[in-house]
C-alpha cells in the first residue's frame, strides 16, 4: 500500500485530548461522557482512563437510547461498562414517546434521530449535568468544523453558532450560569483515520457491526438499509442478504451499511484510506438537507 | 508524525478558499460525495465553477452571504505531516476571529492579490502574525495569471512586503514570498511552468519542510488537577496532572511550585499508565514529587533556578473581543495558565491601528476588535513570562464575571 503515511497516529492529538478531558474534570461539578457505543465514544473512554490514571475516571457514561440501536451495540456497551466499572446512566427515548413529549415520525424514512434531542436535554436536566463530553469531530461535517471545544449551550440546550466564545491558545472557558451546560469535544481535531489508527494502536475493542458480516438489507437509491423491524418496507422492495459492515454506529433506521469484507482494524483502515465517500455520507440523518447538522445543533442536538 | 498548524486569513475575493480547496484536492483530501455536494450547491447558486468556499463556510449565514464569519478547521495529510488549517475571515470586524485562528498557528499564510498589491488588509494580517510571533509567514501573491505571470509585478509586491515587515518589531520571523495562482494551481503543490523565473519551493513543499518550531522558554507546567486515587494499589499516590506548556523536565530535577515558592524534586513522570524519565512541551503528564507540599489547580511547576517573576502589575497588548466596551473601573477575571483571579485594566496606553500601523491616543474604553497596549493589575501575583521570551506562558484571557464571556486575549510585554 502506497499510503502508509496515513496509518500513523500523531501522538500530539492524544496529549491535546487528555488536556481537554482534565479541564472538563477541573472546571465542572457534574460532567458526564455521552456514550453512543460508537468508535468515537469508545476512544473517549480510553482517553479518560489515561487522563486520570492511576485514579478513577470521575465521570459516569450517559447513553441516550433510541430503542432503535443495533443489539450488538447494546451488548458491547454492557460489556464495556462491566469491564471498566464505570457508572452507566440510560435515557430512554421511549419514555418521551410514552409521555407524548415527542411524536414518532411516520413514513418510509422515519427515524428517531431527531427525537433524541428531547431525551438528551431531559436527561441533562434531571442529572443536573453541567458538562457533557462527546466524541464529535470537526472533520465530520462542516457545521461541526465551526464549533468550539467547549461549546456553551443555553437553558434549552441550544447552540448559538454566531455568538460563540473565542477559544485562544489552550484556554478553555467553561464558566456558565446555572441551567446552562457545556458540550466538551476532546477529539475535535482528530480525523476519522486518527480514530481508527488509535483503535489499532491501543487495541481497543469495538462493536462487531464495524466488521464485515452477513446481513439482510434493502437497496434504496443505491444505499443499503439494514432491514429490521424499525423500517418500513414497500411491497416491491426486496430483502437480500449481503456481506456488509457499518462505518458509523447510529440507529438501525438511519445508518447505511457498506458492502465490505473488512474483518480486522487493519483492513478497515485500508478501506477508509481507499474510499471516495466521506464518513457522514453513510448517515441518512445528515442527507436530509445541506444544513441538517447545523439545524439540529441549534436546538440542542449533540 | 508531526502536526503542523497553519492559519489563513482573507476574504472571498482573495482566492483563499480556492487555494485551500486546491490543496485539499491535490492531496486527495476531499471525498467524492463532498465534491458532488459542492457541485450541486454551486449550480444552485448559479456559479459556473466549483465554489470551494462552500467546503469551509459551514454555517448557513456564511453561505447565504458568501463570507467567512467564523474560524473553520480543516484537516489534511501528506506523507510528511498532518496539517490543521485554521481558516479565518479577513475583514476588520473579524479581527478577533483572526487572532483566534492564529493563536496556535506555527505558520501564517497571507494572501495578496497580485493586481492590488499590499493593501490595508495585508497590514492587518501581518500585524497579527507579528504580534503573535508566529514563527513563519508565507505570503502568497495570488492571481499571478491575471498579471501575465509578471516577475516585475511579483518583485515589487515582495519588496513592498519586506519593507512592511521591517517596520514592525519582531524580526525573527522567517518570511517567504511565493507567486501563485490558486485557480490554475501554479506553485501550490508543484512548481509552475508559467513562472520559470521563480526558483523557490511551491507552497506545499515549503509547508512540509519547515521545521516544527519548539516551544521557546524553560519548563513551565500549569497544574490542572491533583490525582489522588486512594485505592489499594496506589494508596499513597499523589500526582499533579498538567500539560507541559514549554521546556523540558527530567526525573530527579529540582522544581519550584509557584506562587508558594516551595521546592522539591521530581520523583516520577507518569503518562498513560507508564513511567518515563522526561517530559517535553505539549505533553500531558502526571508528575510526582518528593515532598508533601500543598499543590492544587492554579499552581505552576517550574524548574528551580529558572523561575519567572511573580508580578501584580503588568504591561500587555490586548485584543478586545466583546460587544461591551472595556471598562477600566470594573474588574474582570484573568486566566493565566490554570489560574483564574480578579484583575483590572488600569490604563489604556495606546490603541494600535492595524491598517496604518500607527499608535493612536485611546478614547473611552476599547471597542470590539481593537488592539491596545494596556496596564493591568492582578489581585495576586502571577508567574508570567514576557510573550516574546516564552509565548506559552506569556498569554492570558480576560473573562467577564457576569456574562462569563471571554472578552479579551492578552500578551505580556
């Protein structure tokens, strides 16, 4: 492979992330890690363990469970919690649906992605969290590229893109008023390949759906949708079994599969290097409009 | 692998976005779906060419108005390095965003339109690069295709720029001027056939070969927090976690804790669960010392014998970043390292005009985006270095206690 240089992890990125995680621990009273079970939040957990070693990670994990997760993700989550001894707090989207705070989308492209925001904000409020550490990266999406490392959200969890605090040198200003909270992004400056190279170097375990496996899918407009109880199938659509894997871990209803035979982290890295499609290209939630991400962030999304 | 940080500043007309887009395109850093999205958006806007600014202008308001408002971060790799570009707007009303973008840069890339030469905006960009002591400044004289690739035009602009740089104080910067055409790709990743008279390196080659500058100054480490596990295997462990901001420290070295002034010896340097004998700048480590002395967040570890002076009265350049004017009666919070205490700007000595480079008499307060030299008083002594000697320990921010906004950034004189 010619592009071997893309397989090196710049260690400085780890130093930077650990610095940010320690600032979150020092500046806030009740921080938590938002844990989705995806590779970015798994990376965050490892970084947090390193940041406070030999002490304990001073944050719980918070998982916003849409109820549409891949079962493999949940299995993985519970195993990680058991192994690390971290506290896990789950916020259920179903609870908000049952309480009629949110209504499910209907139709062929319905997803619970947008409903998560309500559950996230409710969970933040009930736990009185003043900071949530997340695995979002600036290279994922152009609105994220504009977001601060310490991103202040108002009482309603909203992001005001045009009125962000300047972040200079290493200074992170986490001062907030009661009710406000801060989203903290320690791996802001990492790329998708940085994360994969880190997973390889640290020998991190990841959910099995990242690796190639056989799965029932429906092909729609050239996109492979994982077939499950959560998606509507038209009468003329065919369920086929294909060898696929997932490049990102979202809900079963909004994450497209990728035809792939990559079985190891090494092979995944080769595949990511060779691809001509970006990571969020497989997220159906981002494909809705050019400003989909900015619009969701503005109302409190991660 | 090295990480190299670049700051760019400019407006749409400079061809800055096209230049960045070109770099990404020619280093295979844009994926097809992103390119297709830009193609679709360009067509919708009725533009005949690929509008690469759509790649970096991530906010709806920026795309609507066709301007860059906030700093965007862009990432790409070459076989030599990982590059992080902080792409900032160029107009005077965004001076604070320019400083934000430039604050961690090792190289400033300044664009000059070959048809216009050195203009007010060039002065501003260079003044900021100079104020921040960015080690390298690369001036891209762009749109050379529109002046027939004329060596004469280029040489005049180059000389004008060097004259400008000679008029400002920091002469240790390394300055390189390159004739480019970002639209046609001249001298970006390969040497231009259209300008055989230019014998220097193309932009990317230069960015790959400039040595990563080491943080200047002796050992400084602001303490972020104390780590006391109190578990069975580490019952008596007491470590101080922080990121080395400059210099280097070894196990066995004598260290002094500031502001208390108490000294001890480094007994261990822990990183990621392993012990090492040395820590150098930018590393996040946990340090253990021989004596049980009181150390907490806000304190700074320094090498004994190389202590900075503890001062309560300071002189500094600041850039005001808030919509409320600076108030010399009111007190603010100053953050220096991990220390946050009360401070007051007692006097504005002069306001720096970034276009004419003149020092102006101060009026009431300071407005957003104004840069000024001020006197500052802090509630307790701070272990500061002059920015010029130790950039990492020579900066601070001011925070408004009531709005909690970061209202200014400063550089100790």
